């Protein structure tokens, strides 16, 4: 088959010690690492889509907890590799850094781990079965026990119509902490890929415990994506027709859809080669620069902005912005905390140029859209200008607030910030017990009164009016929003400690929303934790056990006997300092949940549903996901 043969599979290195050090190749052996195996195989199919050879992908979760990914692309080459002397399909699945993504013209752009994916998936699987349709034949190749060849590549059927690749694998559960591939995580990513590749059909089937099927196809691509995001948030669009442009320059492709609504916050998703760039990068910078320049120039040209007026700045254009930007780059370079920030310097200027041309063309055709957006942005600018004038007054108040915090925050004595912990505790009662029971050397306590403001939709000035929010900002000491500096953070861990009831869960959600919106580097750097407090104290004589849920209660009663006394904690305030230390504060005994983001785009959309103003999407989400339990009254 022309253009994709054995010589296109170029080898950089041999497969070494993947099973011994899996974290070096997939980041971790938790849920994120487990699902990364699925992404690698799916990304290989998407590469065929990008090259124009695939229109349909089928993803199946099988009853035995294996995963099958099938595409109708060209099929992996089966001819003998000129250097290795074995079929090219074996090279792709046995040799690290081997694949059509390196060199040649097989793939102009590619996602995934730059070719290590297929072989690493093989190395970390209990078994892997590869089936290829190519040259009128069906080929089969089998591996087991971490990449050991079970059956050589062989023809199992002749006179086969069509082409494609089908991969079935089951992760080696001895390696992974997470034991289940989650349908919800897979579906979120597949829907995202359908939006990013207009016209692609992706079928999903979960055959575990009853069949569940979905099919994703977005004929309008990114335009449909921004429409969906706006609908989920329940906000009223300023313009029904989304702003859209696409173009290519110097080998870089850029596609963008934008819709403004009546919200006060921004939703911005960016991608490079179908991979979410959570930390942004040069492509985002290029687009933002173009947005600011084009809106200012067009506004003054059309008389919507006066020459004497202060120009719009980037922040003025963020209120109500829903944007999806997708770029395709031949050799992307990534940096940042999670290696999700695009750093190719040439991309910024190219995207800026394409956006300038695309936005100007769109506004010439649809001037009313530009008028609506500029009017909204100018109102935001007026608030900013007024706020700027009051900045000096706020600075004067800052010292007074810091002094006031001194009486509320129970600080720790350790000078090394990387050893310190801050506990955000629900209520003064529990806060008092925590202050008495803590280790004063490295544990700081900040009691919070009541519920903080919902920061997902609130304007920044309203957020900063909240006393509890200001207390947290001052205590953490690293700033806010885009000015947040992780190096200045006073604590290695920020631990949310709330009651184990509905109110406590709501407070946790509000705090996590605040951290996600305004201190996201804390989450990306794995510094946010949720402290788990026990629900029950079980005592019989001198024997005491604490239970964190009903199943642990049963175990405790089984251990101590049915005549043991059971105390149900309705709140942290019911614990004395010694109990709070023993169960929740002591690093040797406590249980903590580390807050992570497996999929930033999915996280943003779920927050949009749960914390936004739209009732119906939230009701549907809760009915699908919530587990109802009987609360103590």
C-alpha cells in the first residue's frame, strides 16, 4: 500500500524494563496511567483519521475487562522491516520508540507518546491480540505476559474486504493500582475526539454487566463543541452563530470556534494534535493576542470604541468567552508541570496570523457579532478601570487584613514550607479541637465559618468580598488566578477537613471549585487533599476502633463483638482534640484523598454542569451519578 510500508517504521531504541519502571513510560500506575494505555491505542487510530485513511473507530469494553479498539484505516504494515528482519507489525508492538510517527511521510501530525505507545501497552498487558486487514487478507498476532510472543504473525483469512487494525488487550492487574477501565472516562474522551475530528464516527460499547452502546459523530466539529459547552452551562449566547475560522500556514493547522454568552467567566479548551493542552501554550498566546488586536482595531474602525477610550485588554475579552482551539503541529514540544503546555515558539506567530485573518473575515461578514462582543467587553473594561483606581485603597487594606488573620489562623513553627500543612476546617468548634490536637510544628489550622461563595460563575470582585476566601488567599500566600506563584505557596499540602454529611460535601465542592478556578497549580502539583474523618467510634472495654463507612463498621463490630458500643459522629465538632489527632490529623493513622485531574476538559465540563446556573443538565447529571443514602436526622 503506497505511502505506508515497513520502511516507514523507524527504530530509535529497544524496549527495556517497561514492566520494571512503568511510571517512566505512562506517568503512574494509578487510574491515569491505566487509562493512558487506552489513549495510546485510540490515538493510533486517530492518527489514521488525521492522515485521511479512517472514518470510523469502534471501542469496546469486553466482559473479561479487556479493551478492543478497531479502526477502518490502512492496517499496520505486515511486510518485513528492512533493519529488523521481522514483520513491521511486530516491530511496532515489540520495540520501544518504533512507529510510523517517526520520520517519513506516513503521518504529518500525531498524538500519543511519540511512538512508544503500542509497545508499552503490550509490555504492561496480560495479553494483547492484534488483527490486521490489509492486502485482501486478515492477519493475526498474539502476545501474553507482558509482550511475550505467543503466535507469530500469520494469515487467518483470505479474500477479506476493506482494511483496518483491531487491537484487544487486557492490562496486567498486578501492575496497576486501579483495577477497572471506567466507561465514563473513556466516553468523555471519545466524545471529545469526535468534536475535534468533524465527521468521524466513534462507536462505544460496554459489554460488562449488560450492554451499553453510544455513538459519537459531530458533523459541525468545533462549532458543535462550543454549542454543547454553552448549553451545559445554561448561559444565554450573545450571538447564535459561533465565530469560526480555520487555516494552515508553514505546516501548522489551526481551527477555532468561539461563542460569547452572558456569563462572567471564561471557558477555554485548547488542543495540539488532539491532545488537551491543559496548561495552554504558544498556540493560546497567539490566539489571545489576535483576539485583543482584532477587537480593538475593528471596534475603533466601526466607531464602537472611541480613540480617546482606553484600549481593551485580554482580560476584558474573557468574560463569557467559550473557546475551543485545535492546532496540528508536525513536531510538538511540551513543557510544564504535567507536560501539557505547548512550547513551539513558531506556533505563536502562525496562529496569531491565521486568527487575524480568520477573525477579520468573519467580522466583515457578520458585523453584528463583533458589535455584541465589543459592547460586552467594553462594559467589563469600565469595571476594570474603576477597579484600577481603587487598587491603592485595597493595598492599604491588605496589611489590616493580614493582621486580622493572625487571630484566626493557627500558624505552624516549621520554616521549611515543603514540610508544612494547612487544614481548612469547617466551623469554629472543630477548628478549636484541631488547633489543640494538631502538631504545632508543621500543621496550621484555618477555621472556616459557613459556606464560601460559589466561585465558578461569580465575578472576581464578588469572590474577593468573601471573608473566608480572602483568609485562604492570605494564608496560602501565593496570589490568585494567572498571577498565582506556586513557589510562594506556604504549604506543601492544603487539606480540606469538613463534616461527613451533605453540608460538608457541599463545602468541599465549593472549596474545590475555588481552587480549580483560581489556584489550579495547587491541584496540578498534587497539593490538595481531602481529610477523611470517621463516621463511627466502636468501643468495647479498652478496645477502640474507628470506622469510616458502614462496611468498616461491620468489620469493627465483627472484631470487637456485637455488644460493643457504637458512637455516630455527626460532625467534627463532636470529637475532642485527642480523637481528632488520632483519626484525622496524625500522618501515621489518617486517611487522605489526593485531588487530581485525570481529564481537565471533562473536569471543566462537570463543574460547568454542577456549579453553573442551568438546572436541567445538573438534574440529569445527578440522577445518573448520585447514590442516595439515608441521612441521620
